C-alpha cells in the first residue's frame, strides 16, 4: 500500500483559547514510514496539535488531517491510527485487560488482539490487576497496548517515554524502530530532544504554537554551530587572521585558540592563507540539547 | 446487540462503582422501608396512598440509577478515558447513544431490584402487623411498573446531566440539590410548577394521589420529557465540546 497523500498533515492549523494562540498557523506533513519527533518545551502547543489531529478538539482555523481526512471521518479509525494522549487515561478501579477489552469492543477489534498486545508490551502478568496498582511505566505500556489494539498504520504518542526507566526507554526505541520498519509511521512528542534523538528520523520543533524547525535529525545535528579548537605555535598571527575574517574566538592555554560558529574547512583554509602552521585541529559540536534549547529559548522580557 | 453498547455495559460491570451503588440502594431502601413499616402507627398505613408511600420506597432506586448514569459519563471525563473512548469512536453521538441505552438497561435492573425489595419489605410489614392490603391488582401493577420504568428513565436523565455538567461532584450535588431541596420547595410554594419536576412526576407515575400531583400518564410523560431533554442537551454538548 502506498499513499500519495501525507499520512499526517497540518495546514495553517490554529487553535485559540481567548486571546492566546496555543497553536498558531502550524503547517507540516509527514510521509509514510517515517518516525517524527514532535518537540517543544512544555506548553508549546504539542498536545493541543495532537488533539486536533485526533479529532478531540476543533481547530479555530486551518486543517488537521490523517490519511487525507479529518480523523472523525475515518472508518474504523483504531485500525488505522493508534494514539495515546495521557499516560493516566485509565479508570483506576478497572483492570488493564478490561480497559483493553472495552476499547476492542467499541473499536470492532477481535478479542484475541487484547492478549496479543498485552504480550507485546509485556503486561500479561499484570493484566488482571486494577490499574491503580500499576507503576507509571506500566501505565505507559498499557497506553501503548491500547494504541496498538487495532494494528494501526500510524502511531501518535504523546510523551510516551515519560516515567519509563532507561531500560523502558530502550525497549520503546527498539519497538518503534521495528514498528516503522514495516512502512508504518510514527509521531511522538517529547519535551526532551535527547529522549527521542536516537529513535526519530526527523524532527518538528515548535515553540509558542509555531513551527521553529522542520528537519531531518541529520541536518539538525549538522546545523549545530561547531566550534573549532586549534593549536598553533603562531597563535597571534592566526588570531589576527580570524579577527579579519570576522570569526569570534577565545584563547586558551598551551597555544590554543577556540574559534566559534565556523567549520574545520574554513579554519584550515584561513591558516593556509595566513601561512600559519597548525599542530592540532579539532571540531567541537554543541550537543543536540543545546541546539534545542537555543531554538526554543524564551525571549528575555 | 451493538458492540458499542456492549462496551458500555463492560464499563459498568468492570469497576466497583456499580456494586457500591447497588449496596447503597439496598441499604437505603431497607432502612426507609423498615422504619415506617415497623414504627408508623397503624392508622397511618391504611389508605391506598399510605400504602403506596410505604411499598413504593423502591422508587429510591431512581436516585441510584441516576447516579449510575452520571458516573457512566463523568468518570470518563474524570479519569480521562473519554479520550480513548472518543478516539476509538469519533462519532460521539454513537457513544452517547450507547451510554443512554446501557444506562437505561442498568437502570431497569436497579428498578426491578429496588422495586421488588421495597414492595417485599413493605408488604411483609403490613402482613406482619395484620394491616389489610388495600391496593388493587391494577394499582399494584402501576406501582411496580412505574418504579421500574421511572428508574430506567432516571438513568438516561443521569447520563444527560453528566454530559452537561461533566464534573462528577458537580453533577451529583446538582442532582441531590434539585431532587431533595429545589423541587420540594417548588412543590410546596408553587405546586403547579413543582409537580412538573422529575421527582414529583415519578411520584405521580407510581399512582400517588397527593394533592396537586399529576395523574400517572401525564406524570410518565413529564418524566420522559425530562430524560429526553437532558439526554439530548447532554449529547449535543458532548458532540460539540473539545476534549482536554
């Protein structure tokens, strides 16, 4: 099966609560088979966007579509889209198995799927217990089980790694990788880039309801402004060359200089032109998390 | 039986809420049947209306049925299960329709249990004290059928109220304040208006002939109107409102 249409699409999507635009003219499209990280600080509008994509909230303007249609118009939606929005969406007094059974009934899903997804998320031992006895990690896995019930082609998960221990995060990563390997599509939100960096192919970063970055993870990493550390016996001449090229730098001990927002190529070429011997040259990238924080930093009032 | 309806029945069965409501109902009906049944003076238990009052204590099942209806909606909002519920069935009208049907079925079950219990205890009290049972077969049938039908309607009314208010505590307090305070005040002060209230319509439906009360048939229609109006309003609100 191949879709000409994007699997998930937002077009000028806007949601206002009174004077506040929680989501402000957001547009993006996700293609089949991708894993996309939907990132932004808490309150950036991620959950509101997902609620509109899933038909739980009505956009003020713009369009939110999955498989080319409004979610509400999908036939048997749980067979196409699996989603969790809150890790706490369970009646505490109901067993995990009954939670899944009631969704399977309403979603026209075979009863046998309940036990299958319980096995998938490794909850079969606790399925008969009431949810109030579950840890946060178990609730996350039960939520994932609910999303998987209809064997969907698209998974939309809001902060699925919250409350998972490192082993759980790794398990989730492997699971999502395997899921997407079958030409299926994943959209996961997080407020921590590092949490999803090893899982996703591409990122959408939003802040204050607006799209800040839409890029592949590779490009995002590449976009990291590199610092270049140089060791040279003639650092005064080289500092002069850097200054004339408009590159900011600082001096370190032992004949070293650190040039900011530049590349190894640019620094090497400058050194060649200035006839400065280079004894050592190293690139230092800022971490993904630093990029993320830089992109979503609140302007200082 | 539609799968949506079965899903709603499973929601009712799979928590302890329903058991709690049944136990509460049984306790209240036993108490409110035994107290007057054993302690009232004999002259207070001889007229048809006296006996309807005693044997009709089972109409308290309507209260618990309405609470069950309220819970069926508000606990979904309280615990957030409304999100997966609407994700699986984005046609919200179908969800509300299934809740109304499942609630009404549960309500009828409450009505049968509560009605039988109240009638049984009241009848045993009369028989034990040697008081002549004055209600005809027709009157007895109206008493019991009115209890069962009314209790089913109270569940639908509760589903509607729950969908309008959404907040569980708010909906329950609203129901209790209306049923036990506002409507009684209205009936005492402006009986022509008060008798159109749902509680007094239920009284009329079991055949009580208290002054100013409607007759059974208009009483039944008024209770149906209340249940329909609240169910329709609640459905309309649930369909239109964003889910957090």
